[in-house]
C-alpha cells in the first residue's frame, strides 16, 4: 500500500493505493554452469481499477460529495472504472 504522507501528496496513493491483482510470468531461465549461477527473466504485471464498492461510497461520501455520484454512475448507469496496468520486467541472478 502507498499510504505514507509522501504518497498522499505526490500521487502514488491515488494512483495505486491497493491493487486488484498481480500476474507474474517467467520469461526465461538460463543455467550458467561456468559461473555456477542461474539467470531468470521475470515480468510482473499489476492491475488496479478505480471502482467503488458500497463501503467506499458510504465511508467517503461525507468527505466529498462526488463519491456517492461516482458509485451511482458505476452501479446504476453502467460506467466502467478506468484501469491502471503497470508492467515491470527484471532479471534475477542466483548463485548456486
């Protein structure tokens, strides 16, 4: 979770905060016998959406009038929340 004071004022809390799910894919694996190590290529994809459930609307409607309207648009008018997709690729080297 991105819930520090810094995150609140620099955008990460509203951008990410909690995430819906994460997909981790193994892209490649190499056994390096000469260096006695493994080299692994991995890709992580993190998904989130800005959907509100009823608890969100009830909890936050007193803080901003827009939360109730936001919930109504999604749950009674068919508006879909926008999705955030973050892809990160990285290599891991492990000594045997």
